[in-house]
């Protein structure tokens, strides 16, 4: 029975991108906030992120001094 379930399972390739702001902790708090906001704006303006977000495939995880993005299919552009 477990073997039948294993044969029915489909594997899916996911692309994950981790972004970190170097020197973040040495900045003033208002500078940190502005940097994270600007980073988020820049990344989310990319064509790849907009397509993945519109398709409901983009997962955004804030990490404090950056972000992690994941897409189950086509988020390849930003890391090229």
C-alpha cells in the first residue's frame, strides 16, 4: 500500500532565493526599516516575482534583515 502511494506522488522542483542585507545590524533602526522596505520594493518589482505572485505561486518570508522567496516553478530570473 505504501508503495502504491509512493508511485502516485509527484515531485515538483522549487526555486528558493535567500537575500540578506550586509551590515544591517550596524545601521540605525530607521535605516534598517528603510533598507528592508526598499529591498522588498526592488525584488517585488521584478517581472519574475510579479508573474509568480499573480499566479499565486510566490511565497515571501521576511527574515528581519532580508527575505526568502520561493516559487514552485519559475522564479529563476532574480538569481541569474
